[in-house]
C-alpha cells in the first residue's frame, strides 16, 4: 500500500504550481495512475508516448492528477518540460485566447529553464515586449523569434495564423531545442465551445480542437488532456481528432486508498471519525474522492462524524440541502446539461432509469413504459444528449441505456426532481440513507465478528491516530506496553505522522506503515510496521525485511534519532522476539495500541 510517494517523495519539493486540492499532503493514492503517467512522461524522452486523454466521470480527481504530474515533472527537472493549461469556462475572443495560451506556455517554459517559480504567476499575460525582454535577460533569447511572430500575427489579428503558431509552439520549441515537452490541457472540450472568432462573440470558433489533428501526433511534445464534460470531450475527440488520442479511464479509488484519504482528511481538518463511521463513509462513497472529501469537509453546522446518526444527517445535508457541496456541484452540472435538452421528459427518463438500477433499458422500452409522445428519432437525440452530458450511461449497444451507477448522484437527482414529477416525499431519501447505513452496519459488525476486531487495514490508522493524539499525553502507559524502547525514549510531538512510501523512481520501491517525525531533533522519530493478522506470528524474515526498509527510510529522510517499532497483533515468533530485543527494535502486541 504505497502512499506518500506522490506528494513528498521529494521532501522539500517545492510545489511550483499551486494545486487546487489545497495543502499538497492532502493528495492521496492514485498510485497506479501516477506510476503509469510518470512513466508515460518519462517515456517521452524515448519518443514512445502517444497523446492521451484522461477520461472519468465528474470529480474523480482528474485535475488533481494533472496538477500533481506538473509539479513532480517540474521539480524532477529530468529532461521533460511540463506545460499545464486549463481552458476556462468563459467566453473569449480567439485572439485574446491565443495570446494567453501562448504566453502561459512561454512563462512556464521560462520558469522551468530558470528554475524561478515566480514566472509561473506572471503579473500579466498579454505583453509581448515585456516577455521578450525577460527571455533575453534570462539567456533564452532563442525564443524571441517565435514570440515576435506570434506578436505580429496577434497585432494584425491574423487569427488563423496566430492559432497555428500558438498551438504548435510547444512542439516547435521542443524540436528546435532538442527538448521534450508534455502539454497538459485541462477542460479541453471548452476549446471549441468557449472561444469565438469575432470580438462580439457571436461566431463560435468550433474548429480549434481540430487544429490538433497533426499536433497531437507529436512524440516530442505529446498532449495529456482531460475535461469535466467527459461525454462531450469524447464526442469532440471522436469526431475531430479520430485516433489521435489513447484513452485512459480513471475509476473510483480502490478501497485502501480511499480509506487512507479519509483518515488523512480526518486528521488534517480535525474531523474525528470512528472505525464504524469510517467504514460507512468508505462504502457509501464507493471510492469517490469527491464524496469522501465533501463529507469530511461538509459545512453542516451540526456535523458529527463519530456517530451513525451524525453521519446520516451530514449526508442528508450534503445531498439534499442547497448548501451542500455535493448537491450544489451536481446541480450546477445537471442544470447545464439540461439546458441543452431541457424538458420534462428528459427528467422523467432519467428518473425512470434510476428505477432499474440493475439493468439496461432499450429505447423501445423507454418509449413505451413512459408513453412518451415523441418519435423514436427524437428520443434517440435526447438520449444521446443525456449520455453526452454524463447524466445517463450508454448500455451494451446504441439501443440500450442505463442510469449512472452512483448511489449518491441518484439521491441528489431524485431529491430535486422526483418531487416535482412524481410528487414524492424527499424525506424518503433520508430514510433510504438510514436504511443503507443499517445494512452496512450489519455488514461491518459481521466483519468485526469475523476478524474479532476491525479489518486488518484499520489497525495502522488507529496506531497513527494514537501517535498523533494520545501517546505523548500518556507517555508512561504507552511505554509500558511497548517492549525494547531505548532507555531515554519518550513519545513526543511529531511534525508528521503518516505512512511512508518510497518514490516510484527509487530503484526498489517499498513502504512502511508508520513514519512519525519528531518535531525536535533531540526526540526520537519512529519508523514502524503494523501487522494485524489473526494467526501468523511476526517472523524473523519479516523483521529482517523491516530492518532493511527502516535503514532506507532513515537514510532517505536523513534522520539520526529514530527507533524501529513493530506492532503485531498476534505476537512474534520466539526467534523474531529475541532478535528485536538484541537489536533494539521496539515490539508490541498489546491491544491498547489499537484500542
Ligand atoms: N488523489 C486525491 N487525494 C485527495 N483528494 C482528492 C484526490 N483526487 C480528488 N480529490 C478531491 O476531490 C475533489 C475533486 O477533484 P478534481 O477537481 O481533481 O476532480 P476532476 O475530475 O478534475 O473534477 P471535474 O470533473 O470537475 O473536472 C478535489 O477537490 C479533492 O477534494
Ligand atoms: Mg477538473
């Protein structure tokens, strides 16, 4: 279970680009994806990477990944220059857009080459003369030519030529300088929709994305794009840029990563949870980072995530109240989608599909069951628009449709429209949550029975919690149930208490369950391993394996005073115990560590 590889692998890494996620350490998991994309970026140097689109439903963490990739690539400074641009959802004249896009690239390039991050936030992004002065001053005079040609096209409002120059600039610079660039463009679908050919913004540009037909084939400056309107984005790619992009789908987070994220948010925002509520939140959010963070960070006044009742109320607020982040986010999205297909039938269709969670309906079934007074062709168009808006899913064939499989979206949507259309009482939705939680609670209890206690992977979080909140205050007690601590050891204040993973670039990757860094150098930091297995005792081989990881973290983190600690719920083999005692590795199997 690797973890913090993707935020402070590079301890002291400067986060050049301010990420929207907030504090860099909040970024959690996505290990598979990050490993994949970091390799993809690295492979650009061998011209092996093909332009790729990251596709996922709304709020799955696409932007979080792109921004993190930017920062890692920027910081690594290892032969690939990152460019990140988000196309805003604001209408713009193409001339202005091109200038902004162009100067964003130039400034990011300057920032990378000079290692001066202030260039990532230039004071203005429209002044060509100023940027020419800067490139000269910074020894990047070779950029002047291309800047001048863009300036010339811009001042003459030669917008087709301007877009050609601007779009190809990353590739041109990479080619001439024998460099490699990754172009990350977020909200790519707005390229056509938000940009206008005329200053009055009456004539949509429509074909800007098509310009990438050849640029997207570049192997020295490939694109990595994404966007929040996935159906729409795919539609544009299929019609304007066929076969230019590989698709990578981003799914919900695996449960272990979601759990790690939950505990991290809990500790960071100081929102306590219990094992039981943690389990319920993980299950109900189904690995969506957005749902997990929205529940933990909910603005609900009486938020209390330590009881099931408190959690249910918080979730009701989040999904049914207009002030809830989940509801407002989804409704903004649904309203925009509906403004394109708006009428009562569209809502009825979506509501109807929600009634058949486990199966797809054909167009014919929808038409008949709802007795819709429209032609098959009209229905087809409407359904297509809904799929494009990501409000429903396409089924196995073009005739089949189904609701999106997402428990929470379902409730937000029904909370708003079912009442309007089917005179349904919203309180029923609150009751549905309560019912799901009852069911999950029973599942949780069964699990507890099976493991006699919490599921294996909870243990390490409980210990991390103990170290953060309780060990120092109850120093003597905690010391009493932990063997072989050094004589002058005391639990202390830790600047960070978390799991630890080595960087994916590190030749051998490994992870340890606990890394607690002491605030003061005179105190002991802790590097630890947690095993909550029921039967198998911690073995000699495992201790030796731990010793190796311990030494690597210690070296990598450059800490002198540090103690190794192994928690094993069912104890240690005699041999392992003896060895730990001899080597001064602290051991415990006491339930109070996880109690
Ligand atoms: N890896 C992660 N670790 C921690 N939190 C995350 C992670 N990914 C996403 N989040 C949380 O989910 C929210 C949504 O993420 P993000 O904005 O990156 O999604 P998106 O897919 O780009 O959304 P949109 O579809 O609106 O473009 C973030 O604000 C953050 O709170
Ligand atoms: Mg996004």
